[in-house]
């Protein structure tokens, strides 16, 4: 009888350990050999491939933040573990990465991916698996209409279009030529450019596109040159947007050239060289931290992130790394408040007000899973090879 009781007690203990371990795994926790369980978050970025200028600074930002958080004691005593998958910017790879992070790694939330097209490819996975997804892509269609489990942190492409059109009207330019990439971000931007033009009094006199692997846009730009366009708007996130700038100048186009907020990495300027001088585009305040007033609620966050990133990696900060900062820190904020339960994280983010990030001050709501408006944008130009706010 005594042996039986001992054996039964041992079985009960084993069962409890297994149940607890499964529960922790399901709730985004990973038990270590000793100490408290780690909070597990998934991340998907285009670290390699044509969108690596987005994904690489995103990955670096996350790695830096994880080290900082864990060095400071973790989150409520729990270490933070972020499992990063390289999507290469491709939809199939992103879907596979998302399923792995959810089904195998049992993460409590996923940040990324880098691109709008790859985000759209995994929305159904997030919805079906009921895991919070905080995208680092900009297309409004990601969150409009609202999807229960999906959020995004970059400013809306629709708000970016509005800022460009408003600036054009201020200058008296009412005829625009548009050239857009055929990626998800480019296609979504093209839709917004066409949709919002009438209400801003803008006439689109040319509408050209190019593929993500195209290396010469002379044909499209020659057609644009033969119109009466007063401004050229290029919408893309691939290196091809720099090619458009060079080709336009080679053809002698002197009209103002606008880019989307997908231009917010100085590498695009370096690739275009002197031809980029004078290019205009809206972006967040991260690109002009020094000029942000001391009493601005973003000043502290922007200053620290810029200093930390540039000190750690010896390279200029970009808006894309900023998107990863915002996405991860939104999740960290939720983990501090509600722990690693996926439904509670979702509910917390949806109702979070006044979250200060690099892209702006976020006010999420059940009707708004982005939380930013066009006031999060500053108009920039390229001057002397650098991003400078337009006065």
C-alpha cells in the first residue's frame, strides 16, 4: 500500500508538471532550466531579399530591445524571448513562418511582417488561430475594415497620400503623374492615390507601374514626360524607387518628385545619388529628432531609440526600424499589464490610448487598429544627401 501511494503521488506530480508545462506553452511562456518562464513573441521580417532595407533594421531593432529589456530584469520578472523568422519578403515564406511561430513555437503575439503584401497573406492565419498580429506594413487595407486580431503601427498610406496632395495644392500643383510598384504596398498606394485625388482637387494625368525586379523605368517615365503633369509621385518600397529618381533626372524631368513614406531609409538616397536632391516625402518625426520640440511627447522616445540604434550598429536610424520598435513595445506594454494570454493582449492593445512610439502617439480603439492620423507626418526633402524637414 505504501509503495502504491508513493507511485500514485509521483504520477500526480508528473501529471501536474505536464499540465503546467502545456499551459505555459499555450500562453506564450517557455520554461527554462531555472527561474521564471520567458515570454515568447514571434517576429517576421524581410531580413533578406528585395525588401531587406526594411527587414534588416527591423531585426536589428528587435535584437537590441530584447537585450535591453532582459538586462533590466525582463517583464514582470519574466525574460523576453523573440523568435525572428526571415520571410525574404515572399508571401509563401511568410505564411509558413507565421504557422511555425504559432503552432510550433507557441508565441503569444507576432510582430511584422515588413511588407503590405505579405501581411495580407497572413491575416487569415492570425484570425483563425486567434493570435495578435502587429504588422510593420503601411497599407490601410491591413486594418480597414477592422480585423479582430490584426493591428499595424506604420502611418496609413491613405494619410500619406492626403499629406502629399495637400502640399501640392498649397503650391498650386493640381496635375499629377503617378508611377507605382506592383508589390502589395505599391498597389495599395496606387488605389489610394486614385481614390483620394478627386476630393483633393488633383487630376491624375498619367498612371504607370513597374515590377519589383525592374531595373529601368525609362519607358514609363518617357510617357509621363509627354504629359502636362506638374508633379510626379512614386510609390514603392523596393530599390526600384531609387531607379525612378535616376531615370527621371536622366530624361530631364524637372517637375517636383514625391515619394511615399516607404522612402524613409537613407540607403534609398545613397542609391539614387545626386539625383535624389530635392525629392519630397512625408514620414514620421524619427528622421528629424533634433528638430522635435523638447515638450513634444515623442521627444524622449525618439531621442533614446535613435541614440541606442546608431550607437549599437553604427548606421543611420530608419523609419522601418522604428516600426519594429513600435510593434514590439506595444506588445511589451501589453505583457506588463495583462501577461501572455493572447486574448487579453488583443483586448489591451485595442483599447490602448496615448502609447508613445516612433511613428506617433497611438490611440487604438475597436474602430481603429492603427491609432494614428496624418498629423503623425512631417514633410521632408533631400538636401545634401540627408533628410531635412520642409520649412
